[in-house]
C-alpha cells in the first residue's frame, strides 16, 4: 500500500483538515468502513466499485456503484466497499461543519449518505482527466486549488460549533456541561450543531467515542480480553452497553472486531478488510 497525507493549506482551514492519496491493492475483496468524526470528498481514479449498506428490517442490503467523484457525509453506521483490483483515490477530510463552507444545501441532507460529488462541488469530476498519472504533490495541489475556488466568499464558521466539534472529538463531555462552557443552553447547542453539521451534539459525541475506542482497540496486544480491556478505553456503562454500541456502529462484536483487525494490523482500524459479506 502507498498512502500519503498532507495538512490542508491555510486557505481551506478550518473546513478541510487533511488531503490524502492512496494507491494500493486491496487486502480483501470487501472493506468495512466504520463511522468517524469527519466527512470525506473523494475522487476515484480507479475502476468503479460498489458501496453496500447493511440490510435493515427490509431484508436485502442495498448497493450503489461509485464511478468517479463522491461525497460521504457523517455516517451513523458502517458502509461496506466492494473494491476493484486496484485502489487509486485522492480525497479531502472535511470537518463536520466543513460542508457549509462550500454549499448552502443543509448538511442534514447528507448525513449517513454517499452522494455524487457533482451535486455539491460542480466540476469536481473533471479533475480526473488531469490526475490519472499524478504523484501525491500534484494531486494535493490540484485538489486544494479546486476547493479554494469553491469556498463561499466571506463564509465563517460559528465559533461555538468549532469549539464543540474540537472538544467532542477529543473527549467524552456531557452536552449540558459543554453547552455551559460555551455560554449557551444545551438545546441551543443542539440546534447550532444541527444547523452547521447536520447532526446533534449528542449523536456526534457517540460517533467520536466509538471512533476513539476502535483506534485504541486496534493496538491492543493479541490475547487481550475484549470486554474487560475495551471497557477501560471508553465510558460505556457496562459490557452489554459496549457490545450494543459496537454492533450498532460496526456490525461486529468486540471479539469479532479484535480478531479481524489484529490479523491485518492497526492501520486497518476503521477500514476493516472482509473476505465476504453476509446476505
């Protein structure tokens, strides 16, 4: 695998945190992408692949083909990628409030969804013709230049949203305590987060907590006892609560997760290889 990241240039901050570049042969036919604290804008330079949503009460999983450019909003559950033979992608990580810097469309409309990037970033897929043989530096420059032209003139992020996102990404904080520290009521903070990020502060906090725990779990030594070890890593009430949260966000039990990720390595903490998909 070849993977490289670069901090977003000042002109894109704080809306974009990093740019990334990957060329690799997939570890497995499928990859389970676990929810995290950022959204992603991705230019696919490889062959098309499919994104598969787990089946709900309706039964069969749903699948969407990804051909060129797409935007993945904040996710509340996992998505499964059916990969091509070779991966070649260039992308940008956006803060939860980052999308509002580029479009007036409500960010709530993109939560738990993956959509064609052209609906938000017109002209994005045209970059594909210029980056087929690009090295990381060239790709980062082209992507950054494109995004800098897309920012809404004069747009500024609400400082309460920025602070709330930074705090919740790092630690578990009661929403009422966080709101008081920001000088607003809990209901106002929830309303501001919904307006700017398309999600409530509580929902975002839950995703951040799960993301922290899986990244810490991925580096546990082999032979660790999942329930006992993982309860020390996050503020869950008890082991059943931990298992329910793990299943909701990842589709794995803690034991299943550790078995898979330890066989591949900690770098696959949130992009977990799968040999097959349950039907």
